[in-house]
C-alpha cells in the first residue's frame, strides 16, 4: 500500500512538471499538430510509455494491459479479413486492366520490391549481428514478467492467416481471368469496409496500443534495449535507402543512357514532398511533374506514376525486412534464408494491397509477418512502432523509385513505338 502511495505521488509530480513545462506554450496548436500526425502520436506514445512505466501505479498500468489484450485479440481476428479485403481486389483489378505495358510495369515494380527486400536481408544479416552483439530481448509474451490484464475477451479469427492468403490469391486470380462482375463488386465494397475499419478502428488506436507495449516493457525492464535498437536500426535503414536509390537510378540511367545523379536531382522535390505527406498517393502530382521534367513522355508518366504509387513499395519492403531481422536477432531466433526469401516474395504481393493511409503498408504486412515468420501480436506491435517511426523516409524512397521506373518504361515504350514504325514502313 505504501509503495502504491509513493507511486501515485510520483505520478502526480510528473504530471505537474509536464504542466509547468507547457504552461507558456499554445496547447491548442500543439494538440492540433499531434492530432494530424500519426508519427508524432507514436513518438509521444513511446516516450510516455518509457517514462511512466516506473511511475504509474500497477493498478492503473493494468488498465492499459487490459486494453492491449483486447486490441491485440481484435488484430488477430481482423488480419485474415484484411487479407481478403485488400489482396483480392488488388490482384483482380490489375489483371482486369492488363495490357502489355501494364504487365511490364507490374513485373518491374514487383522485381524492384523483391530486390530491395533481398538487399535489405543481405545487409541486415551482415551488419546487425555485430551492431546488436550481446543484446538479447526476453520473450515479449512471457506472462510471468508482464503486466496482467484485469480480463480478456477472446476473438478467434474466422480462418487462419495462411488460409486467408491462399484464398485471396485464388479469388484474385479468378477475378482477373473471368467476368465475375457481381463478385468483383462484392469485393470492391468489402474493400471499402476494410479500409474504414483500418482508418477508423485500427490506426487511431495504434498509439495507445504502442503506449501499452512500451509501458509493459518499462515495467519488465526491456525498454532501454528496445529504444537503443530503434536508433541503431533507423540509422542503418536510412543508409540502405540512399544506396537503393543510387542503384535504381543507375539501372534506369544505364537503360536510358542518361546521368543517374542528374535524374535523382530532378526528382528531389518529390522526395521532400513525400517526407511531409507520408503518402505516395498524395505526392503523385509532384512526382508526375518531376518525372516529366526527367524527359518522360507525359502519357507514360501519367500511366506509370499513379500505378507505381499503388504497387511499388520498395522502400517500405526494405524497412520491414530489416526490422524483422533485427527483432528476430534480439529474441535469439534462427534466421534462415529460405524462410526469409518466401517472406519477401509474399511481402511483395502484400505491398500491392497496402492501403493509402499512414502506416498502411505495415498493416498489410502483418499477415505475412505472422504466417511466414511466426511473429506474435507483441512482436507485430514493435514492428508497427519501428515502421511508423521511419514512415516518411520509406514513403520518400518509394516515390523516388517510381520516378526511376517511369524512365525505364518510357524507354521501353519508345523502342516499341520505333519497332512499330519500322514494321509499318516496311509494309
């Protein structure tokens, strides 16, 4: 009882210090800024969770543990439905509109995503064992060391994740081949329901969920190791993003016979716009304008840029793979290439279905993390926190990669048009 009273007094003192700190500021402006930025919400959740774990009375902390238990069960329930709602229409719609140029663009985008995942895996397994040497994270789901919820609500999923993936692929391929308009309309409307659930029921509560995770990690003494790992991983991933962009534009420059660094410089306005918007879709007007300045035919740019904003997420894939490797190393799990290769292949498909909201890519990837790597709900929550902490840089990398693909597609189209003209002249 005495210990609880001491914690309550400590918590009140903490709140008083916070009130004094912001007494001379403009609270409404600050709260409006936080309300608009998921990144700021997550950062605040991490900071508060890391600080309050040693001050908040256990009785109050268990309330957040209860919420996390319910929200985690809801995530397990909804993930298979997210797979169906996002992947089926994505595969079906791409196939339905498929022309030769669309097929080529899709294959290049998927190849770029696979390459970025494999590049990330290679660098991560080479560097992280040294950077994280001697660091070990005890099992996040070890109940003996965690805050216990007051109660739980079981929410068993309708089917498991792997069943959902297989069903989604089969249905998506079927929709791309046959004129099942009624079934297509059903899945298009189901996709809208899933998007609404993600935007209104999942994303708004993610910061509170992450707060509870870090509150628990502070309680069981693991938080400083996790935060140290965050800083290390973010630095390595940013360097990998720069390297990936140089490779992408070197390939594009080689195909188009142009200076890759000059093209990179032209696309920089799109990069910085994406840093601010955290959305490939919202950056499309700027990306389109800069691609045209990079001597891409306006018709090709108008086709390629919006498509790649949806299906090309090489930067996001790079982040997710690196974070997954780091987390598995911290928990002492064996890392096998074939396991990660399958994970990267499925992740590339899941990225096509990523919704256009902040953190949407990691939401689409949760099912693959669970099915291919066996990540628990707690491990998935750390992946969400890590991903959102770097969301701006990943989006900027995606957007810049779209510009490189536009240059390649423009060159391919030019060659095709030349062949048609020669064939017509010969006839």
